[in-house]
């Protein structure tokens, strides 16, 4: 994170952020499972395409550079979820599953979890609703965490949930412009 490494910095960066509609499903045995669900007023094909515009919906406060526009994500296996930095960059994750209109999975520990050597998977599962909207279920599973880090599950939940809310705002705003 731009504010510095560690969980304390992440907690400080969240001051003033509301809790996203999310759920800490489990913090057992060194693992963390978070689940967020949002209904987005757009068809799954549109929502999926907009996932690739990550620099437009990810919150700048949760980047190393302070600018979400420095982030890129191609929707294909092997693609990098990366962030450009002056003279360098950071690989936040790698796309390992890309099923257009249905599922996107990125392997990679985010923010301070990267410092811990944790293994993680961020998945976006898209489901068409009868009214043409899309239900997006976002899960974030992290393994290799100690008990002290697991106590911060609500903080991680808030950060990951905020990103899904950012995607919802971006997709729905783009749809209004069309």
C-alpha cells in the first residue's frame, strides 16, 4: 500500500470507509475466506468486459502508486494484474481462469498480504438474473496466515468489498452514458 507496509497501514488507510456488503466466511487454520455479493444493472457480458478496466474502478487509495489508472488487467490466462510505478511496478496477481461472461480468477496476495508470503485467489463469479442484471459473487481466499493476521479479517473484507462496489459504480455509470 502507498501508506507503507503492514496491516496497521492498511487499517489506517481504511479510516472513513464504510463496510462493504460482505462476509467473513471463515478464518480457520491459517486461511481466510471472504465473500461479497453485488447486483449490477448490466448483463454478464458487459460486467465481465468492465472487469478488465480495473484502472477505472479499483480505488486509488489501495494502490502502491496512489493512482488506480496505473493498474492493468487483461482478461486472459497468464495475464498480469499489474501496476506501473516510476522505474518499476508491482504484480498484484495473475489471471488463471477467464471464462467470458462467467468467471475471472486471479491468483495473488494483495497489499500487505504479499509481504507475508501468503497464497491467495480472487474470484469474480457472474450470474445472469431474469431481469437482465448480473449477480457478482466475489470471493477472496488466502492461505498461509498467522493468528494475528487473521484477526484483521474484517479489514481485508472491507477493502475487497470496496473494490466490488467500485466495479458496480463503474459499470452502472458507464451504462447510463450509453
